[in-house]
């Protein structure tokens, strides 16, 4: 990183910050939904009845949440107020928690 | 040579996944040296990442829904049931995070990375997360296939 870069404002556009926050939320939601499907079989059945396969419904739920929240956060400029570096850390944290949450759940529960 | 539809779809899934990981690594390396001259290349690589991961998602999803149930039964009856219970269960959900990150990457690379340190850090992080989770998913795929293989081998030897 050169001196010019460091001096400039570290802001992200409303679209970028909105979709980064949406991705962090969707990553955590993805793991929570996987836990719910595994822990409560009737919930898995409900999801299966929606698309014919519970995993397909899970994919659609994740994508709808990611795109929907991304558009909402972009329009309301909600995520733009968050410091960009904090947003990056939040995304890394959400992915790490989501990934470890999945692995540990299926390893021990 | 006898390549079935199941084989072709499964290999396409793994191939697109590896391509997506390599494209994300390309974005990471270009972003380390972000300048106006490579901005278009970074965006192109980010797009390749998203398209490859989407293709891997579609191929993997199709194979999972149509062909995996038989392989799952085989794995669970063999000596490596954890290939499904731990590795497939984790992979089929972890990949969804990788996919969303891949769709996020082209959005983040629209920023001026050469003049915005925070945006550059964000792109480096997203690309690295895609590579790490993508490689974990690829590795899990290898364990799942080996789980099916050892089940077949034990069955063939009659010691199951």
C-alpha cells in the first residue's frame, strides 16, 4: 500500500457495503438453517415439500436472503455507516463461525 | 471408454469448483498489486470466479439430487460412514457460503482498489475466503468418493 492510498477515504459504496453485510448475515443463517434441519426432522419435511428436495429449498432460502438483504441494505444505506474494516472483519468472522459451526455440529451432535 | 451422465456431471462439478478457486486466487494476486492498469483484469477474474462457482453449484446440485442417494446408501453401509455423516453434511452446506462469497466478489471488485485501501483489504479477504472454503469443499469431495470406494472394495472382498 502506498502513501496516497493510505491518505484517501476508506469508504465503500452503498452496494458493496450492503452486500457484504448481507453475505455475513446469510453465512450465519445458512449454518443455523442446517442445524434446524438436522435437529428437527419435521422442519426438513416442510422444506422438502416446498421444492421436492430440502437441500434445494435451503439453497433458495440462502440466495433469496443474500440478494434480498443486499438490495435492502443498499437502498437504506444501512451498512454504509459501518466502518469498512469492521465490515470486513464481520464477514471473516461470520464465515469462520458458519464453517466451524457446520463441521463441529456434524462431527459431534 | 464408458462415461455415464453421472460421471460427467460429477467431474464437471469438481472441475468448475477448481476453476472458481483458481480464479479467486487470481483475483487475490492481482489485488495485492492493484493499480489502474489491472482493474479490468481483476473484474474479469472475479466474474470468472462467480460464473465457475455458479456452474459448480448447478452441476453439484443436480448430481446430489439425482445420483447421490444411491452413493449415500453405499457409504453408510461401508467402513467409512463418516464420509457422509461428517464430510458430505458439512460440504453440502459449506459450499453455499463459498457460492455466496463468489457472487459477492464481482460486487466488491467494482470499487477502485488502487486508491481505496479498505476496499482492497475487503477484496483480498473475500478472495482468500473463497480459496480456503473452496479447497476444504474439494478435499471433502475426495473423502466422500473414497468412502464409496472403500465400501465397494470391502464388498468385493467379501469382508463387509
